[in-house]
C-alpha cells in the first residue's frame, strides 16, 4: 500500500516536472519571436489593424478561401477598383533586417490591365514595388510572398507596406492572408534569452517536496494491524483428563477462562 503511494507520488512528481519543462519550452517559443513589427491573419474579421483601405477591400468569412482560419483580406474587382490600396504605415524603429511575408492567391480570369502590386515605402510617400501579379500569374493555390527589404527600411518611423489592386470585373479577385513584417531588434536579441532561464531553474523545487512525504506513511500504517492477530492463536490450552466429572468440570472451566480471556483482550 505505502509503496504504491510512494510510486504514485513519484509519478506525480515526474509529471509535474515534465509539465514545467513543457511550459518553459512554450514560454521560450513565444518569447523567441521578438522581431514581429506587424502581423494580420485577418481573424478579427475586419481591416482595423490597417492604416487605410479603399473600396474593393473586404474580409469575407469563408475558410475555403482563407489561408489560415476563416478569414483573409479580399479585393473584388469593379469599375471603382483602380489603384485600390490596402495600406499599413508602421514604424520599424528599433529593428533592422526588415522582412515582409504574406500568402496570396487569385480568383477568376484576369485580363490585361488587371493587376496587383505589393509595395513598401521608406519615406511614407515614395513606393517601391516588390511583386507584380497580373494576367498570366493567376493561381488558385495559396503562394508565399517573402521579401527582405533594404537598409532604408531599418529603424524607420515612416516605414509602410501596401497592396494595390486594379481589377475591373466582379469575378476577378485577389486573396491575401497571414501578412507579417518582422525584423531583428537592433543591438542583438538578449531580451528573449534571460526570460527563458529563470522559468527552467525552479524545476528542482518540485522533487524535494515530494520525496520526503511518503516515508512517514510507510512506517505508521503497518504497525497497528500486525499486533492483535498473532496474540489470539497461542491462548487455547486443552484440559487434561483425571476422572470423567473432574475432566468435564476442568474442561468447562478452561473454556470459560479462555472465553473470558478472549473478551478481556478484545474489549477490555
Ligand atoms: Ca486568416
Ligand atoms: Ca488571364
Ligand atoms: Ca478585367
């Protein structure tokens, strides 16, 4: 019994230890993404994270046409959708090696003049093109876009990105999901590393607290159960046989004495 208890507490101790390891590993993973300057997976169901967006840009819910989750940004063609921009001005101050990533696909048959431009700015007004999607580049498979921007993008509070659509008909669409702007913190990445280590170090505190507890339970439980059981067996003393009556009397007395002794031991 007590050995089982001891084994149980060992198991609990080990699982707590493993849990702590997992938690601290998870903490490492989450804090290890320090360079995120901007991200939108559009799961808010709106474009509120963006600086501005022109007519044609929406976030309809439909998991089948999203890259992640249920939502993506969508540009739907119409007569008004000419240079329709989805813009994000975001300061990259404190970061270098700026990188823009996103996932995109198209819908419908684009023609000459249907176009989508992916651009970025270092001064807030001059835009440089990173990618041009036009007639012939249509794909219904989500495709990654990934661009390392120049040093002008570093540590810059005028930094911005935009997606500009010119699509003439309602069946000509562009889907955008999981947009991310990342960079390296200027002056190294010491910030995530110390946060990890303290979380791991407290783990030994679990082991000592658990190991001493089973020892007293082992000693105490068996002691009371052992004592009464053996004492009952030795007492019965069979009587001798002088004459018949004498023997009978002695025999009855012996039984009586035996019972009295037994009662005394059990109840009193
Ligand atoms: Ca999404
Ligand atoms: Ca086409
Ligand atoms: Ca068209």
